[in-house]
C-alpha cells in the first residue's frame, strides 16, 4: 500500500467515525427519539367551511374544525367508551334520571376565561330551541339542565335514558361571549368565522384555500404530562375531492387525507412517503327486506333466511370495499359492548339456501328457471344508490341470489333521490344502504314499531311486541351489561326472522405522511373522530435523554 493509499484509508476511517458520532448525537444514545414541539400538519379535505360553530355546523369541514377547536363534557376514548373530558368527573343518581358533572378547574376557553356551568346551560338551551333540527335535536329533549355551582352542572331527565351519556359529548359554546345571542341569531355572528373554543387548536385564519389553526397552549388534556399539543399548527386545505387531495399527498404538498375510496386507497398504499390506515367504524352496509303486507314474497321467513344464506358476505366486502372492513352478522361489530355472541349465524352455502327454498315449496314449477310458489315468481328488485361500492355490492348479491333460482333486478339512483323517494317513502322491495351509526349503539330506531314510517329508520317494517318491550327497557337503564342482556333476545329474533341482512362494517380509510407520528387507531363514531388524539400527533423529534 502506498503512502497515498494509506492516507485515503485513514481519511475514510475518520469520516466514518465522524458520521457515527453525528448519527449517535442525532438519534440519542440508545437510537430512539422523543416527540418534540413544533411543525405543521396539513390535511386535504373536500368542501369548504360555512359555520365554525358546533351548534350550526353544516359541512364536513365545519365538523372537522369543530373537533379540533371545541370539546365537550365527555368524549369517546380509544376503546369507544365515554370518558370525562371537560368534566373532571360525573355521577348518576335516581337510577340514571339525574346526571351531575363537575368541570375541571384547569379547563379554559382559548381566550383565557374558565369553562363554567353557564357554558353548559347556554349550549343545551340552544339545542333545545324549537328551531334547532341538527344532529343533537333529540339529545336533550325534555331534559332540565341547571347550574348547581360555577363548576357543577346537573341534568334531570324526564325518564331514564340509556344512551344519555353519549349526549354529553356535544361540544360546548362559550356563554361569556354568546349568552345574549338567541338560536335564531346564531348564524349571523362573527363568532362563526373567528370561534373561541376549548379544544387543542384555535382557528387563526380562514381564506378561500384553507383554514389554519394554531396550538392552544392552555389545553387542559395534555396536563400534567406536558404543557400543550406538540404541533404548532394544523391546516385543513380544500380540494374538490379526495383523489385530488391524494395527488397533493403524493407530491408532498400535504401530510394527510381521509375518507378515501377503496380505489384511492390502493393508490395511497403504493406511495412510499405515506401510510394507509384502516380505522374501524360501526357503519354497516345492509340489505333491508320490506316485509310489509304488500310485499308477499318477503312475508315468507324461508325466503328471507335463504337470502341470508345465499349471499357470500366475504365476497361482497371484497368487491365493494376491497376487503377493507369486517363481515357483519348483527347490528354491531364484535368490538362493541352491545355485541351478542350466541345468536343464529348464516354461513354462505348455495346448497343450504336451495334446500330452504325447496322445503318451503319455492321451486321452479313451470320450468322457466325461476322459482315460484302458488303462481308467484320469486322475483324482486334491489334498490340502491349509484355510488360505485353500492353498485358493486348489489351486483354481487344479484349474482348470488340468481344462482339459487331467484330473479333479482337492480335499480340505482343518486343518493339524495334514494333517501327521498325510496327510503322515506318505503317504495322498495329490498333496500341496499350504508347506515352511519354514531355514538351509542341503540337499535331502537331500526326495529321499534313506532319507527316503521318516516322519519323512523325501521325500513323493513318488521316489529314485534317483545322487541318493542326490550328496546324500551334498554333505554331505561344506563348499565351496559343490563342493556346487552335486553338486546340479546332482540338480536336473536332479528337473526331468526331476517328482516335485514347485515353485510359488512366499513372502514374509514386514512392516508398520512410517514413524517406524521402519534396517531392511535380507534373505532370511529364519525369521521371527525379521526382527530380524537390530535394533541399527541407530532412531526418533529428530539434525542431521548
């Protein structure tokens, strides 16, 4: 080796030593790093804001901003359970008719004023206004809300109502800024553009391109572990659709996009700079069978059971949602506290479906390839929306049912038309829809006899006195174990009688840049809950000491 070669080797070794030292200093002595304060998270969202106010929020972007900027007495945790939030603690009396909440001493509005019982009373009175028709319109009907002290508020219910705890997740408004504003005047307030909430981030700027929120340095939920959320800013940038936002993610212009279709999810999964999350939801896709007297075919339980047996649910999930979800067999997923394990299940089997129909004398008596009975053909139409996942699901179901001798036609229409002219009017044979279930898993509106007509959601028209009694009793207790015991016979009857075929629970598909850390997977009660632990998200790190 020449002296020149020796010099090169020594120089290279020196460079390696320096690089190793820098790497150790950069990553910490043990190679790990901790979250650090600072940085911005930018998410692409579809649509634009209208009212940045939890009571009158009207767009998806409004709801997202409300989730970031406001908070309620309670919230859903990572398991989907309701836990204290602005409340330090809460308790019930009189077997659940009286609920008392003590507000945290360190809970502050983003202008520095304390959160008090007056804020709760004011917000609830708005929701009880005759003109309010939003998502919380039933939450406090007939409920008396009173200020016990500056930091204590009490709700007295007209009767025990099992799902009431979920009502207290409603985001609160600041009474010290709005107490003189009636519900009828709320939409005209400057507050709706420059809101003051109690959440982890505060609205800083709104323009035609995006909404910028800055860290709330006095946010209570990060204490005492740390002083505030990690991120400096969260920006929601507007795009015409999720596909355009996904393109922006691929170019590194934004850090996240949610609500992806299964097709867009495939594109997201191929991005080296992104991670695709499938967040479980309680939203279920189902086939409601109209059992009203004029629908003679579906009055026969054997036909309904054969339909449930002939449908390959796993295949429906695969073709409609690329397998991103969970096959359903009852009203709630297995992760829910309300799930009942010992009800009748229908395993996919064409042979068993045919045997059920044969035993009930639904046979091809006239040799035309379609089963019939007493001169009635086993033929009906599935009505659904023209959304791609619904059409694909309907086509798979059509193929499955045609294969066992049924004649099934498809009828598709825009979603708004489906709701107005088919679902509300009950003008369908079988209705294929996705049902969004948010909050408490109460099946009352889908199976109680009082809900068979619009605006109820008992689309199938099926009800029995035992079901009614159990659903009513379940609403009169807040004990989850007791409610599950009351739901068990309801779910068993539904499973035996099959007025609805549960197909699958859909996932919420969410893509984020690999730079973003801290998101924890949790079941979503609605899409905005993807931000449930946003105060823990971070894009910067520091060496662990």
